[in-house]
């Protein structure tokens, strides 16, 4: 390929070692792939590599990245991590404060973490235990979110009662709280029980005391028992006394899980105000034609009705008319602006108004 | 494997190769340009140094089994020093769960300092009128963010012909985790706003792991000034394409409730008011014999305050106002009076009530 085109000579100064390395590499590759034109001559190899290098460097990369990437062979746990922006995640985690998590979905991951932490370790050897807890803390409490972190293990007379005390001063309120949840989740799955949790939000200070249970020393999977212990540990983070002093949406989120709750408006203007917001948003998205179905979704969300069929716009009231006359009046007054209501026994259907 | 050897300062050898004149010229221009940009970088001091650098790095890469066809998939690390300052190592599957409640929160808008810093970093030495630079800029971002662990696809297609001032494009991103993908879509919409780019349309796939945005530059994009207020306004509009009552109504109940919780004219009621007793008992605010629980009365008042039934005036005096109107809400008021009377005496002075 090279020979068929016009070429120029170029002489460069390179170290004898590099010159030798190039020559040996090209010779070896040529022997392995005699038909590959890249390795036909030293010049062909140079041309090929220099062209690649130019393209690579022009895409704003560094050649060091080539070899750095190959060195970064992550282990299984590392491969599940990523660099997250601190200020973003601090904001993003805010709403999770009192929420439980669906950790059952993560059981395979927890099994993997447990294996990685205890494999090859003697659980009755104190220095091995220290190593397990240290790795567990390093995995769940990153340095960047901490102002101060200290922990120590205490032996007791009974070999199987090991106490872990952990004190943490957080640099970020939400990251601290959620990462401590993560620590308690992993420790719970290992078979370590959280027995005391002190938290001062003002100082971002926490003190946690954990004690190993028999489950920690058991080689059995005991999946259900481990999940129960995780749940017990996480319950410490769902402190209702703190919830009552916190931001209203946390409490309202919690209340949606109860069956009998619904929302009331102190007057119809308040309700109309929210419906206007829905209308404005639909207008912004150019979806005004969806207003009627959105109204039904809204009333379902505040637990006044249950939609039977979204397409047919059919629904049932879940509130009792005799106890909620006001809600029935509000509902009808609002809906009638957009549609007609047709009743067939308990089932209601909305009929879009025609312009005639 | 052949050992890697370095160029000696004293001993060098000459190597003459045949090279295409176009490639030779391109290398010369590239090295001259780089030498001006980085006068202290020894790599670009001479053509020989550049060849030595390139051949050393590529030989090392090839010897370790590297494939030059993978070359453009390697990660760009030039943005690492910036992001490393602001980031920490997060565990993706667990934080995926933790991020769920944040879905319809708009807190990204508050990060103007961070967003403007990122904007300054990206647009440094960047000519917004140069489409080739524009493409190179996104190539650089793609190369930084795309990785095996989290981001599956990061793509930006420019749909504008050359010389046009307003650039239109389609930005696509796939992330292996649904909630992380959603949060990133929100962040990107806000960041586009701070860049001066308007988002015209957003699509998020049903499985939630792919987002697509149709965007176009505004005059702000070409304006080097900070103009924080204007950029924030654009960011708000962009975010509204993702967070709006239309999407909230299609999701789980608690997302709407967190929004309604901010309106004091809406309150939580119960189809069966006796459920309140069950909830208060579940939360542990009922028994005065519970030694750990101090100030049960205040906690009960706070519970009703969170329902938006009352407003506490003075926590020490246990004084409060009832904020739900009497007419039409008699059943709640009757329940409140009966419930509080069980453990205390209620005294009314004007609109104020006191618990004794």
C-alpha cells in the first residue's frame, strides 16, 4: 500500500532500545501475520501508528490514557461503583431520608459483598475481623463525604460478641445519612446488629453501635434472617420523632401508604388552583386534549376515586357520599366544566363535551 | 513480552523511514501547534521526541494485547482533575434505590455555582461558532462519561448546516439504572439551560434507561457573559419538559402528595378517623408509660400539625390554632377535640387553644 504512493524520506533520532524494540515487534508481528500490510516494513508500521496517534490526540485524548485504562482492571465490587458529583448527589438524596428501600432487589449484590468481605478470613481471628470491618466501612463511607470518621472494635468475654463503635462527622448532611444507612444495610446482611444510633443533625454527628450476632459467624446463607436483621437496622433511620420536626413532604409521603387516607381542600378555590396548574403544564407541553384524563388521574391520586378504565374514562367513587358531600360537590363542579358525567349504578363515565 | 526501554539523553540512533508527505506535514503542524500551546512539554519539542513518545506508548499498548480498533473507545481523562475535586465513589445499585423519591424535585436549579463552573470549564478556549469544535467538544464529553459501569450510550448529533447561527441537535443518553438515568436527564436539561441551550422536546423510554432531547442554541450560548438569571430561567423551562404535573400524575401517589404537602390549604383526612389512633400508636406517640418517649402531647400536636389540621403557636405552652374551617369539616374537628381531651384538658382563649 505504502509503496504504491508517493512517499518522502524522514530521519528521526530515537534511542537504540526503542529502535530495537520497534524492529523486533514488527518482525514478530510480520511472522505471525505475513499478509498484514501494517507489518510489512518499519515504515509501514510507523505510518500506521502515527496516523492513529494523530487521530487519537486530535480527539483531545492523552496517549497515557491508553495504558492507564488497561491497568484499571476493577474487581467485581469496584465495577459497581462510579464517581458521583458530591453537590448533585447531596441534593438528589434529600427526599430519601425516611423512606425504606427495596433492598430485597439487591440481595444478590449483598451476597456478593458478603463473599468479598469474608472470603479467606477467619471470623474468630481478631485481626481478620478488623480487616473485614475496615473494608466494610471503606466501601460504604467514602472519605470525601466525611469530616471525621473513627471506629473501633471491642472484644467481650464471649468470643462471639464483638462490638463495633463508629463515630462519623459528615461533610454533607444527606450523603452522610444515606451512606450510614448503606453501612447498616451491609452490616445487617453480614449478621451485625445496630443496637444504638445517636444522630445530631445540627452537628452532622452520628454515633453508631453494632454487635455481631450468631448470624455473623454462621456459614449458612440464611437469607431471610439476614434480611430481617437489615430491616431492623434500617428502622433506626426512620425515626418518627424526627420526622415530625422535619419537612412536611416527608410526612405526607409516609401517609400515602395508609389505606384510609385522602386529601381535603379547605375550599374549592384551592382545588381549582391546582387544576389550573395542571392545565398550564398541559398547555406548555401542547397536550391540552389530555385534560379530562389528567383530571381523573388527579382525583385518583388524592384518593377520591378509582379509575376503572383510562381510555373509557370510567371510574368509581371511593369516598362515601353521605360523609363527603363537600368532595362530591367539588368534584362535580370541577368536572362539569370539562365533561359530562354519566352514571351507571356505581360506575361513572366522563363524556367529552361536544362544541355544538 | 519485550521490556519497555526509555530514550537515553546521550545515546540516540538515527532511523530513516518512508512517510506520506501529507502525514509528514500534518505531524509537523500538529507538533508546532502543541509546542505553542504547551511550551514546556518535552513531547512536542522536536519531531523525534514526538515519534519517541508515540512509539513508546503504542508499543506498550500493543504488547499488552491492546487493539487499535478499540482505540476510540478508551476514556478521556482530561476532565478527571476537575470532576475528581467534586466527586466521590458511589455504589450504583444501592444509590439507584436511594434516588427514587427525588424524581420530581427541582433542586438541580439551585446549583448555579457548580453549573457555571462546569460551563466555564467546557467552553474555555471554545469558539461557539465553529461546528467542528462543537463536535469535538461533544466527542470529548462522550469519551469522558461513557463507561462500562454506568453510561451505555452518550451521543450528540448536530442537525444544523454550516454557517447557521443557531445550532440544532439531538442529545441521547442511556444509563443502566432507571433512577440515575432520570436524575441525569434532569441535570442535563438544567445544564443545557446554563449553557444557553434550549430543550424543545424530551423523551424518556418506558423502561426509563434512555433519554433523548431535541435542543437548540439561543443567543445566550454565544454570549460569553455569566447572565446567571437569564440562564436559570432557560434552565427552568428546560426542566419543565421533564418535571410537570402531567408526568407526576402518571407516577406513584406519593410524588403528587409531596407537592400538595406544601399547600397549607390542603389537609389529610381519613375515611375512618379511628385509623389515626392506629397510626399514632404505630409511630409510638400514644403511650405515656413509655419512658423513652418524652413529651407525648407535643408529639401528638405535631402529628396533627403535619396533617395540616392545626398550627402550633408555642411548643412549651402547647398552644395552637385550628386551621381547618369549621363548616364542612366537623368530623375532623370533633375527632381532634375528643382525641386530645383523652390525655389533657383543652382550654380555648379566643382562637388559641392550650393543652394542659
